[in-house]
């Protein structure tokens, strides 16, 4: 025979309370786990967006070398290398004073930092030292030098090749140097400077 109802009800109540406690504990654990997962997902999303933006900047925020020429001295070596640069297509503003140039020449490898050319008597005076390149405007409608802020801006980067050479002359005929322009965004523009085989009777050559 079944036990009296008065004996069964307390047992059922205890089982019900235990089940309720376990259920509440499971809900709390699930809620905490969900909160952790949501927070982790948010952090990972933020990091991925930041990484994506940085990667995009490194690809797009670069400069483009429009032309290059060298100043010839004594008919036998290039003293200065001049790069005419512009903002790359789709690039944001590029501050050349915050950029660096990696120079790898026949005699030296060096990293140069940007410097604005000084103005004396209304003219730009270019006189970089061995750890610098200088920036002068060629076409700068907005007067923003050294920041390339418009697609029509053209600035000249002057590299003192004669200070990056063992004999203090510069690049001789037929020599080469590797140049890498690294913007403040980390975007890299490589360029190979190649001196012609003959510099006789020339003051300026394309390199």
C-alpha cells in the first residue's frame, strides 16, 4: 500500500527545493559564462578592427616617387639625390617630417629622419646632415609643407649622398643605392637610385 500523503509530501518538497537550487546555479553559471564570452568577443572585435585599420594604413597611406634626379659635382659623382614625391592614391595626409628613409648604398646603410629646409632671404636653403633628409615644396597650393595633404602636392626630398659615402664624394657613375621611404603610418615605398654610366659634362641627371 502507498504511504500516507502526509509522509510523502515532505520528501517531495525537499526534492523540489534541491532541483530548484541546482537549476538556479546552472542559470547563474550560464549567465556568467555568457557575459565572459560577450566581453571576450567585444575585445577581440575591437582588436581585430584596430589591426585591420593599421594594416590598411600600412598599405594605403604611402607616398609615390614621381621622379628623381641627382646633382652632379666634378663630372664624376652625385652629391645629392632628389626625389619628387606625391601622396599615393587613396592615401590620407602624409607628414614627411615624421617619415624616415632607409638608405642602403655602396658604402653605408643608414636611417635618415625628416627635416624642413630653412628659408633665408625668401629662398629655401637645403643643407641636411648625414642623418637627415630635407623637404622642400615644389607645388604646395595649401602651404602645408611638410604634410602631403592634397593629391596635387609635390615635395622634394633631398638626400645628402656625399655624406653617406666613405670618401665623402657621393655616388659614382654606375653605382646604385636602395631607398625605402617609411611614412608615420608604417607604409613603405621602395625606390632604386641608379646613377648613369657617364656623368661627364652633366650638372643634373635622372637617377
